[in-house]
C-alpha cells in the first residue's frame, strides 16, 4: 500500500490533490484540522492534514527473454562483417 500525507488550506483542495496523485481508488485513512504559522497564537492559518493510501498494483508486464547467441555464431557474424580478419 502506498500511503501519503497531504496538507492543504481547504478539504476540497486536499482531496483534489489526493485524486491527482494517488488516483480515484485512493482511500482517506485519517484527517484532521491543524493550525500553522502565526505568532504566539495570533494570525494562525487553519489547514487540513489528510493521510490517504492506495493499493499498489503489480505490473503485469512480463520480462522479455533475451537470446544470447553462442560463441561460434558470434564469430561467424563478426567474420561476415569484418571479413576473415577475426
């Protein structure tokens, strides 16, 4: 599971950021209102902190097998390219 924490001035902005970064299948795990900034309790800004997660899907792409030619085949190919110098 991929878990991220988002902080935004409004709940709507936080949810929008979650949908953009984690996708539409993201789940909100925890949310709370936090006060940031300010000076001795004055001029604080209210922001929303949301923890969200999404299930990480394994890639279905298979690894392609690479066929390595044997040494005699390589020598034949090099001989064709460079002549009989090899």
